[in-house]
């Protein structure tokens, strides 16, 4: 099992070396920014509520993909 420090270091390495991971992380950040904007709307309309729910699901899916990439890199480093 990896520690938070190891996870942070792996994330840093992946962001600098893995284009796909970096693209996923950037999209995840954009979703997070938009979700923050939506959460600041006191009385969101139905469209904004749907957008928020959709973005939360997409953001979670991106996080899962990023974790899969991280897990593969952890496995590869153990196998070496």
C-alpha cells in the first residue's frame, strides 16, 4: 500500500511525463472549477442542476481513469 507522499510524488511524475494523464488532470481541474462556479449559484435553475450532476459524474470518471493509470505505474515499478 502506498503512502500519501508516494502518491503525491507519483502524481507529480505522471503530470510531467504522461500526456494522457496530464490531459485527464486538466479536464478534471476544469470540471472542478465549473462545479465551484455552479455551487456559488444560490438558486440554480434546472439546467444548472443537471449540469452540476453531470459534471460530478464526469469528474469522478476522470478520477477513476487517473487512478487506473497510477495503479499501472505502481505495478510496473514493483515488477522492475
